[in-house]
């Protein structure tokens, strides 16, 4: 079989397995509570893992002590530098103010853990988010 055809068949097979495992693709809002470092936060994330697309994320989070929403947007990132993670960029008034690198714990998106970094990378805090049901 021609290499291009083989790759196409393998990719189609992978996508079929990924989205036919009995669980429909996620495409909904999740509400979380958790912490960035010692600071309590709340978050709302829309997760879209539609077949054939990248897994995309958008939403907001806020520090409980302030209540001001900070926007989030990103995607599932696969790469050598950080490995595989949910990579989110936070923006406040259009300015990038930080980055999240998260992974789901267990099945689905009920718990996310990872790190938050400031834009210069000089500050890193642990992040835990648990879905509110």
C-alpha cells in the first residue's frame, strides 16, 4: 500500500476508535472550584472535542477574593517541549497575564491538575480544579 494511503487509513482508524469508544465526544460547559497555589478560584470552561477537530477550550476563571472574571482560551497541546497537556492562555483586558498547563485526572474532565505560570515564566503555582456537580 502507498505510504500516503496507509497513513490516511491509520489516521481514520485512530479517529474512529477515539470517538466510537461508547462515549460521545464532550461538547459542553464545566463548572469548577479549586486553587491556584493557595488562592481559591472558580472557573467555567467550555470543552469541545468534536470529531475531526482539535480539542478546544474557552471560558473564564476568577479569584474568590476578587470576583473579577479573567478569560481563558486554548487547546489540547501535543509537543516535545511540555508533553501532552491542556494549554490555556489567560487574558485580562486583552493582555496575556498567564498560562495554564493542565491534565485530567481519572476519566473525563471531572478533575484537572497542573500548573499556572506568569508570562515571563518566573513564577509557577500548582493548580487543582474539581468539577462542581
